């Protein structure tokens, strides 16, 4: 389950246990900063916490501020601005990275419990936080993932799209698939692994995927959704199966369609498909997948692929 969904469930459970909690969200970020917009952390008055806002001196200061606000029982959201340098100014974070960051501290209210539970299960909607509180709109769609409009200390709005998770389809349930699933599970991906083989140990042992399907690869196109947050990784047990799957999925409108293998293998695969696919469709097939870091083991290959996806998502 993605982190954003998990933190809402965590907050609902905390409030249900009669504890008080502070939600912290990075609402703006410029330059080199320890965390991106939308990063969340929550902390209770009892010292329990979930997630991280970047660690180090910044997080230490934020935790002190959060505990002080919880002790004061104030319900007014607070914006904390930081300049990441080592100066002695009030907004200096004590970090040397040089960026700027604004973090919203929102005291969670008991009246919001059901809203948090709804957010934990939500597939599409928009959360909106203002000085007056937090609201959820089910239908609207933001033009971008987050928006922060600041007019003054008492007139601002943070909005964030809740549009489910990034979808990862791993075609093939072998060792690299298992290693990649483990990493993607930490990166806000909803993971589906598909294989056509029976009694596959690595697939049975994959506890990171939300969905595991056994279907013939000739039917693969019916199992893959389309969308800008859909990433497809082809890594079956044979070159022929990889080629067939790539051919069947080449016209899918997805963010990423890649095939695992050497440069020579990918060149041969594309040569074989050149007579059956248009130039546009052929260009959608990426490969070799992963950043070129001389990876060899399944774990190393998984790291290289995940690094490439992070690079694409954050561009």
C-alpha cells in the first residue's frame, strides 16, 4: 500500500485510540531540499510518529514545534518556512543544502476520523487544507498533483490530488520481479505481477504485490490498464515471451513500457518487431531498462530499474 494511503489509516487509528496527532506536509519546495512537495509525516503527543519529512535538523525542529502546538491545544494550522543554510536567522534550518521549504502543520481533529478512513480507501479525489480545516472533494481533478496558493498568513490553500497510486505491472514473476516488487512497494506503487507458469516459487513468495495473476501471455493486453501513472516491466522467462508481450502492449498508452535484457537482446527484439509494428509503436518500447550501473544480481538490477523510474517520475 502506498505511503499516502497508509498515513491516513494511521491517523484514523490514532484518533480512534483517543490520542492527539499533528500532520506535517511539505507544501512548497525550491532548490535543494530534503523532501519534495506532498511529503508527509505525522506525530502524536505521546511521541509516536509515522513517515519522515526529511530527517536531520529540519525534522528535529519540526517535531519540537509540533509537540509544542499539540500541548497548546490550538487548532489553527501553522506554516513553517525554512531557508536551508547554516545562518543564524530565524528561518534557517541548520541544513546546508541551500533550498527553501514550507511545511504545513495541521492538528488532526476527532471530527475528521471518517474522512481519514475515506482517504485511506480513496481512488480519486482532492484534499484541500485551509486555515479553516481539511476537506475532501471526490469528483474534482487538479491540473497537477499539488497546488499551494499563499495570499497571506491567514489566507492560503493547499490542495493535493488523491488519484490512487502509480500502477506497476511486472510481466514475469521471477527473481528480478520479486526484487523489483520489494523496492517499488516503498515508492508508492500499486503492484501487479503476472505470469503464465504454474507453481512458481518466486511468485508465491512475493508478498509485496497487491495483485498476482496467472494468465496466458497471449491475453496480457486485457490485464493492463492505460494511463499516465502506469508503468509496465516485461521480464518473462524467455526471449520469445518477452517479444510477444512487447508486441501486444506496444500500442498501450502507458507512462513506461520496458523490457529487461541486454542491449543486443533488445536490438534483436526490435528488429524482429519492425515488420509488424509502426515506428511510433516500436519507439514506445524501452530497453535495456535500468540505469547503466553495471548491475548483475537481481537486487542490483532492481535498484537500477527503480532509479530509472524515479528519474522519470521526478523529471
